[in-house]
C-alpha cells in the first residue's frame, strides 16, 4: 500500500460511526475513527504503532466502502503559476485598452476671450505643410510658476528661446481650473444614510443597555435549574466571535462549590428563557456531579427554560485529587427520539467520553487511542474501550478491554465513594512486558519477559487520599522467556555465604502466586526453570523497596545434582544473594 495515501470517510463510514453494530471488529473501528481526510497511511501507522494492522484495516475498510482515498489536489506551484498567468492576462488587457490609439491627443489651450470651445481639428488639418512655420507647441508646466509661453530672442539670436515672467494681472491666455460642487443626495442616498444612522443608534443602544440589571433574574433561573444556589459577578453583552450575553464569574453551590469561568448565551428576542445558543467554558467538575446532568435538564423544564445543544470548552473532571482534561464537547438535551447525551473529548482526541441518560444514572462509554492518563508517565493505552454506569454513589465499569504495556489488560472495576472510598477490580493480563510492568509498579526494577496473570484486588479508605495504596488482593502469574537480575548458578557454584551482587539468570518460565497487602507484595509457590537449573521458594518486595525471601536451587541432571539454599536481600535496584551448603 502507498503510505502517502490519504483516506476520508464515505457516507457509509459516517453511518457506521453512528451505528456501532455495523462495524463490530474493534481494530477496524479504531482505524475508522482515525481516518479524517488529512492524515496519511504512514502517519496512521505511526500513531497506532502497528503499520501492518493499519494497512490491513484500511484495505478492508476501503473494500467494504467505508473509506475512500482523497482526490489529488493541484500543488501549490500549479496554483501559483495559474495566478501569475491570470495577472498577466489582466495587465495585457488593460494595456491594450489604454494604448488603443497610435498617437496621443494634443492639448488645446483655449484663450479666455473665446466664448465657445473650438472644434478639434482632424489629423489632415493639423499636419504641418511644406514651407510653413511650425505650429505652436502645447503649453508646458512652466505656466504653473507664473511664466508665459511667449518667447524672446537672446542677444546672440538663433538660439533657443526661454520663457519670460508675466507680471501679475496680465492676461496669460489660460483659463483657471474650476472644481465642480458636490451633487445633492438623491432619494437612494438619503435612504442609505437613514439606514446607517438607524444601525448606529441600534448598536449604541445595544452597547449602552444595562444588561447587568437582569443578572438577579438569570441567577434565579439557574438556581432553580441546577437546584443549587447560583451567583455571578457580571452580565454583559459581547459581539465577538458572535453576538450574545456573557455571564462571568459564576459560582454554583455553597462553600467552595463549583466555579465556572463564563456562560455565553443568546436569548430569543423578547424571550429571556428561550435560548438559541449556549456555551460554557472554564469549569472544574467532580466526576460524581456528572451523574446529576439529567436532573439539570428536568430543572430547566421546571424553570421553563428551552435551550439547544450546549457547547462545552475547557472542562476538567476531578476524581480523588486526579484531574482529567481539559476537555471539550457538547451536551445534547433529551429529544423526542433520543435520550440526553453528554460527549467530551480531549484536544488531541486521544480520549472520548460519552454519557447517555439511563435508569439510575448515566450510561458511560470510554474510548482511548494512544491515551496517557498522566502525561509523561509509564502508562499509555494504545487502545482502550470501557463500558459502565455512573451514579451519584459510584462508578461501575462492567467491561474493560485495553492494549497497554505491549500486551492486553481486560476485566472489570467498581469504585464507590458513598461513605468512604471502596475499590474492587478483577483483571486479566496477557503478554505484558515485565520490564514496563516493573517500571510502573516496582519503580524500575530490572527484569525481562512476558507476563500472564489474573488479579483480584479490593481496598477501602476513609477518604480519597490513599484508596489505591490500601488495595489488597491476590492472584497467580506466569513469566515466559525472561531474565532475573541475579546470578543463581554462580551463587550455587561459589557455595559461600559472602554476598553476591549483580549478574543475571535467563529462564524459560517462572510461575507462582502473588499476594498484595499493606506491607508490600509477597510471591510464593515460586517455580523457576532455566535449562538444568531449577529453583523454588518465596520472595517479598516490601513497601520501602527492600527485598527478602529464600530459594532452594538445584543444578544438574540425574545422578549429578547440586543443591544449594539461597537467601535473597538488598533492594530492587541492587539485589543480593547469599548461599551455604546444607
């Protein structure tokens, strides 16, 4: 496939975006979301991180008629050449219009005593005759300085004549230039002036009108709509980028409450409660508040407020000290055929969040593509899809499917914040990178391999300060084709209680169970296979990063087996092995 091709969605592709059932394969839907008519095949592959997957998906989408290549556009050079050619044609046309006569018309100086303008002589009459004196030349600009075109001979005779000064008051034979007066306005001109004056008066009235006098009425309507006290600092009119009224410094609730930067709205003429445009910008919302969006709409109906889709900008969602944003989107009120819907996305559109009115709360759908929950962190979701329900008491994600840490994470999550914070999650990990997992969970401990695991965690906290740090649970894991940052074979060979630092042990498989509690992480029932080396035992990673545990290691085959007990110590960054014979 040509990596420079650019694809755009067809009508069928746009319909497939709205109807999820038409395109159920997740990798096809993911690539279809990225197709925007501006990004090339190469850029799509770089964004997703899998060029083969992208090209295969594009081929299948094009075959099914969901996308089509963008028609080739003329280059900037071709457009510039066309513009230059057009300018040349216009210039040549104007030049031919001005230069149509082969000779310029002669300027005639009309004496002041003549009452009528003499007719212009034909070329035959003005042509000089043989033997006759040459005709007088047209006057030059010398007369502007008070010089006449009359000449006087110099003392030497036969030389060119020069103009002489004409005294003031003497007739020069040149009529003064008279400028015509301004023509009076006709009916059309008077009408235009009247319209301009009326518009000016209307604009002045709009600018000088005391809009802030209506602020208490607007506050009362919003208070009834949100069922919380609402106060604002100022109400004024604006005309850019489009006309409307702006409510600034809005505060919702009591105490700290919720602060909103501005609410721009355009009421229908003469009807304050029928709005044509609404835009909300600069607001930080706790995630539980979103569950009350449907109640806001019901409050608007009770307050007799009619509004269209609300444009949202610079929205930040808060949950337990963590923020998500800034986000932008729309809030579409409930209609005859569809429920209320809130759609939000970040600037790069790596994250999309849809909330739809449902019994008991808001149905939540979250999609991510190349999304980092925390910027410059070790966690990045190549793709993420989650479905769940958001209520005032908590969030329940019944389905999570993601590609991250070079593998796949799926499962469910339940978070309840009514009367404290409670967390429960079931996760299944497949083919995750042990190195990247260590960076995320163990602060950069060395190690390699692919991790398969199943974990079940739960935690309780009185407040949001430590919900995840209090999580406890257990699970099982298997690491294939990996590496440990300790040399087990060398420790057995030395058979010494002296500490052994550094080295590495490559293995085919390492399996066991893990328990997470307040003290750290405990690994037990460990079984390691590395060629002729076998090891079993327990290990621990304490909350301060220190290591502990014991291993029973044996090297060799049948009839020639060397066994050695080893103890594990040190830290994640510098593990230490000690051994001794039985």
